[in-house]
């Protein structure tokens, strides 16, 4: 009987030592940010307090998408995170705007050169309202004035038949080619203006993203994970390991 009791005690002690060993291995596997309730922690696991200005981060994001996120990351581009997406989008949108605006100007210049060559338009003189469009709709200044007199009378919107307002196309195909380029120039100009709206939206989205990043980093700073070990309960029966998780709201 004594041998059986001694064997049971040895088996129980062995199981108790094994459970303590498993708990020790689990604690070694905890993240580097873990620290004990007694306030002691490893040097690599010490967590710096998060103290950044929300207003400054949002202002940076509105000024240039992605800049606010970079500010929250202490200007470390390796930890930039999602801010690089807003910055890359900003670069792409501005490049698109500049290209579309420039292309619109190139097509407009080609159209005017075509009108000067095949319709005798003198672009050095100031032109009346709607002139750029009307020379693409009518074969000459005389046909335009005839149509206006027919529908609006002699007091209608007529052009003075002077050299400054003169045009007369030498071929119908050239007039159509000019009008196509004029319409294309206006279309690309309008596209470039739409891209400006996209740039504004990107700034707003960047501010929202920065606000969410700020909130997430602020909350993670309030979170603490810890463990403690008490070698003996008051009853003197067993060891106790404690694990705690606290978060401020």
C-alpha cells in the first residue's frame, strides 16, 4: 500500500512539473510587446507612448495624400503602410490631368493651324464670341451671316465682314476635319477637369484613411498584455500563473 501511494505521488509530481514546463514554453512564445504586471519587461518589448497630433495628421493628408500616414509613422517610409496608395494615386491623377490638358492644347493648335491654312483665318486678331465653333459649322462668313439674317433678321448675331472675322473653307473635308479636332480638343479639356474632381476626392479619402489609422494606433497604445507568477497559493497547495489583458476605451 505504501509503495502504491509513493508511486501515485511521484506520478502527480511528474505531471505537475510537465505542466509548469509547458506554461514556461508558452510564455516564451508570447509577442515581444508582453510585459509583466510587476512592471518589468524586456528592453525590446518596451512600448513607446503614442503621442501624435490628429489635426496635424489630417492637415498633412489634405495637403498631400499619404503625408499624414507618413507623419504618424515618424517619417519612416519602410512603415508607410496604406499611405503610399494615396500618394501613388495622387501622382497618377496629376499626371493624367497634365497630359489631358496638354493634349487638348495640342489638338486645338492643330485645328487653328488647319483653319489658317485652308480657311484664311487670321488668329492674331481678337475673335467674337462663338467664332471658334461657328467656323467649323459654316463654309464661310457669308453663309453664316445669310443663315442668321434668315432666322433672326438683320439685327441678329452677325459678324462684320472684315478681314479680322473672315473665313472661307477651300474644301468641305477640311472644314469637317477642323470641326472634329475642335470637338476633340474640348472633350480632352473636359476630361482634364474631371480629373481635378478626382484629385479632390483622393484628398478627402486620404484624410479618412489617416483618421482611421490614427484611431487604430491610439487604441493599440492603450492596450496592455501581461502575465505574473505567484509561486504559492495561501493554502500552500499549488503554484499559480496569471495572464491579463487590459485595454482603455
